[in-house]
C-alpha cells in the first residue's frame, strides 16, 4: 500500500490501541464542504492516532464529516477528515459541547506523522514531570 493511500477507519478496539494525550494546539474545525480559510483557535485537545476530543461551540450531529486542521510543533500542518461520533453537552459555559470524533480517510503517511507527534508530546510530558 502506498503512503498516500487512505488507511481503513479504525474500529472501537483499534482506537484504544493508540496512545492518547491531552495537549493544547491551534485547531480549525469546519464542515468538510466549507472551503473558506478560517482562523485557528488554540484549544485543549485529546488526541490519538485514531481520533480526537475537543470542546466546541457548534452543534454538530453524529455522522457529520468535518475537516480538522491542527498546527503541530514547528508549524507542521496536519489535516484530516473526521467523523463526529457524538456530542455531549457541557453544563458550563452554556452552548458548549464535548465533540468525540474519529479520523477517517487518513493516509498512512498522515497517521504516522500524527503518531510521531503524539509520542513526542508524551516524551516531553514525561521528561518534564517525572525526570529526576
């Protein structure tokens, strides 16, 4: 399989095989059909090679396909389609939701890039908090 061929979407068990980390990154979410250049917003995201969790102010529906762009360290742009799995309302502040989504149609090259950065975030966190 070539590195630009999309990898199959992970199932529930596969998504849990990827290491997850909470990190603050510039992110841009928008409907996949929206081609406008929106601004990045820095947010705390729960990130893995299989999916993403983030607080949003927009009410999406399960099954919606969004374009997700992340600005990784060293200004590396990561972009992938995501499928909304569920949206959980957050009591405070009002009109906010916890979005849970999985990456879809991601190339093997992009998945490797994302996993590389997740592991880099993990190493940094461990070195910063647990080194002697």
